[in-house]
C-alpha cells in the first residue's frame, strides 16, 4: 500500500508541476503588402518588370525581378520608412509615414507593432498613382497599397 501511495504522490506532483509550452502561433508585426496595377485598366494587376526595391542605405530587398506584388518591412524604431523603387531606368522614392502602436499579443508572442495613420509620398517617375486601402496596418491578409503604373 505504501508503494502505491508513494507512486500516486509522485504522479500527482509531476502532473501539477508541468508547465505548458509557450509557442507563438498568432500573427506578429505585419509587413507592408503592395500590389501593382495597370494604370490604363485599374482592375487588372500588372507586374513591374525589372523591379529593384532598396531601403535607404541598406541592401536591395528585391533585385531585377518581375512581380505584381511585394512584401516589405517598415521601420519599427522610426515613424517613417523610405524606399527606392526602380523599374528599368526610372526610380521613385517613396516615403511611408505612420504612427507606431505596440500591442500585447500573448505571453509567448510578446508585443507586435500596429501602424496607424498610414500615409505615403512618392516622386511619381514611373508610378502614376496609388491608393491606400487601409490607414491602419495590423495584419497581412490583404494588400495595404495599390500602386498604378
């Protein structure tokens, strides 16, 4: 009987001292999703040929690719991020401005940054126009910006 009660005691202590694993499965800080469209047919997506995207004074994020959408990060320590978008020989400088808001996700994920009051400015060399689909960027489910070229 003492064996069983000792075994039961050890089993109860072992089960109550287990801690569940903290694994982050929720979305964290979102990247900016940009979709490119044909300026003559705004409903039709259009790949940008020979696209190079560079963050100021950093390495190229995309180099000489043909894509109809891209995903780029925003600066988490500043309220703006500047990129250079080059298509062929034409380059546009784009400045993204926003307010940062840190939101607690969970113990395993920590905090994520949500970008609010999102605006942008462009030099309009090969980019003809743009539409900001949502001024708050909190997930990566849809394109945040449509660029027409």
